[in-house]
């Protein structure tokens, strides 16, 4: 059984087809019929157009104009419905640009009706799931996520390396500083005898301090 929506869509399709046919562009034969009808009604041609070029000039001006618009304008001209239009001279066939403008104005309602019916068809037609993310968009998102994870892993590895290498490096610096601070200016490489005397003096001072506190103070002052 056909649903109401499907029946409505079928009707709209037929109406759209009919409107599209009525809005089809004029042919040279349609232009000739319009001019013949107005001449038969007693209207005269514009005197400024050469007789042998009349059909070609009017067809060029009416190119793209719907045939139904030209037909409606022709009927109104014969009936004198454009008497209030200053560009239309009663009893005279309008010049090509004027006739084209009149024909276009006659189909404004048809164009609006066609657009409205097409919108109705679009609203009634079932649509597939809208995948708003294209393949290219998804690829860019994956690349961004992967880049974030790599940067995060690199930053984490850098922090772990700094925490593991930091104390050892600090201890090395501390050891070097302590060694430089505790030995005299003359290092063993520069003056081995001075370094040996300095070491012996400190050892002797330490032994005296253990035996007699007063000697410890004197030894420390002497040192």
C-alpha cells in the first residue's frame, strides 16, 4: 500500500515536471507565433528594426525567457492590459528588451511555485544518516590524536630521565666540590709534598683532639 507521503511525493513530481516544461526557454518558432499574433491583432512593428532581422533580433532578446511568459505577455498586449505601463505603446509591438522584461515578469509566480514544490519534495524525501565527518576529516582527527599521544609520551620520558639522572649528576657535582674544598691550593699534581704535610697535620690534630679538648682547640687554631 502506498503511504500518504509517497502519494504526495508522486503528485509533487508530476506538478514539478509540468512547471519545468512551462518554464522552458522559447524557441524561434514560438517567437514567430507571438509576433504573428500581435500583427494579426493590428499592432505594428517598431519602425527602427529592419524587417529581415525582426525574428532574429526578437529571438536573441528573448533567449532564456520561458515560452509561457511570452505567451502570457502576448495575450495581455493584445488585450491592452499594459496600458498603465509607460514602456508599452498601445497598438505597437514592444521593442525586444521591453517584450523580454514583460515575459519574465509573467513567470515570477511560476518560478516561486516551482521552488516551493521542490522544497516540499526535499522535506518529504527520506534521507540517509548524515555522516557529517568526511573521510578526510576523520583522517585529520586521527593524525591530531596520534600527534598528541606522541608528544605526551616524549614529555613523560623526558621527565623520567631528568628524575633518574638528576641525583647522580648532583652527587657527582657535590663530590667534585667537596674534594676541591677540602684539599689545599696545591693539589697533588702540583705539589705532592705540600699535600702530604697538610694531610699529616690534619691527622695529628685529630689525634690530639681525641686525647685533650684543650689541645683540640689549640690544634685547630694552629691549623
